[in-house]
């Protein structure tokens, strides 16, 4: 069954959607969209790292994403503001990664696959890595859900209850880096953040609690993956971008539904 590339692609997309939905909620709540972009762009530098040192793609991207994220967190507020550092890190990591790949001797790289994803080329090994990464992200969020939520809503109250805001930020950064490492094969470095933000944004107008928003975001992500994959197969469109377009359509429908409900 897993020899069918469409089945593998669908299973890979489902794994991504289940993890990206809840994690994307924190990205939206904490206004970390630019931080997510910077982490995702660092993935291209991770690709160059994995090719240069014969590492697995997952390990190279994870190392690069973590290094960039932790570096920005360590330097933010000391010399430059967070948004300035994120701007430098995001575009600098992307440019440096593209240049570094061009210097690798005897290596032919399909950069489009890394920039926009190639879910149809997911192998059984890739599928295993994607699901292991997704499960790790879900476990981290499940174990730290209350702490992360409280730190997000009120840092003073969280501190009073014994939660360290910096530690929770590091946990969220780790989860984000793991998701980037597994998602680059599916939607590529330039579209990872969209898969985090759009389903969560669509779920926001249809939910009343943080938990329901996380569940709805995962469902929206699943629908985006399946409908985008089907549309791409029948219309011969780029698969990664088509899945994001499907997510945008669902976001628009959710927004219209919210506007109609408010007008009643």
C-alpha cells in the first residue's frame, strides 16, 4: 500500500497537518509569524549543511533552524530589536544557503523542491521521519500546553505560578524547528509558515476555546492537504502551492462565515 506515491504523499501531509495546526495556534497567538519565517528560511542553509557533510536532510535542517532561532533569541534586545534581527536572519540565511549550495562540488540540487516542496517524492523513510517529528511536536505541546498557554496569555501570572517564560519559549522554538525540518520535504522552505498560520487563522473565527482552535486548525490543515493534493493530481498544478491555495480558500470561507454570524 505504501508503495503508492499518492498514499505516501497523503500520509505525509496528514502528519504535517496534525502537528502544524496546534503549533500554528501559538504562532498566531504570540504573533510569531516573522519568527516562523526566519526559522523556515534557515532550512535552505540546513540543506547546504546536510549536503556538504553527508547528513540526513532532517538533521541538517533541524541544526540550522535551531541555531538561527536560538541565536536570534539570545541577541534580541541587546543591540537590535527582535524584528530587525529576524529580518536579517531570515533573508541572510536564505541567501547564504542558496550561495552555499552553488559551491558544493559535484552536487546537483533541485532548489525548487526545497523552496516549494515535493510531497509526491516522499519515500517510506521520509514518511517515517515526518511522522516521528510530528509526534515529537505533539508530545511537546501536550506536555507543556498549560504552561505555554499561560505564558502566552499573561507572563506575570505564569511567573507567579512557577512557569519560566524563557524556558517555554525555548520549548516552542524546539517544536518549531522540528516541524520545519519535517515540513521542508512537503511544502518547502518558502511555504512552511503559511501552513502554520493559515489553518490557525481560519480556526480562530470558528472556535471559542484554545483547545477547540487547535483541533479545528488541525482539521483545516488536513482538508487543505487532501484537497490540494487531489487538485494538484487532476489539474497538474504544483502540489505544495496548491495545498496552500486550498488553505487560503478555507480561510476565506471561515472569514465569510464569521462575518455572516456576526451580522445576525
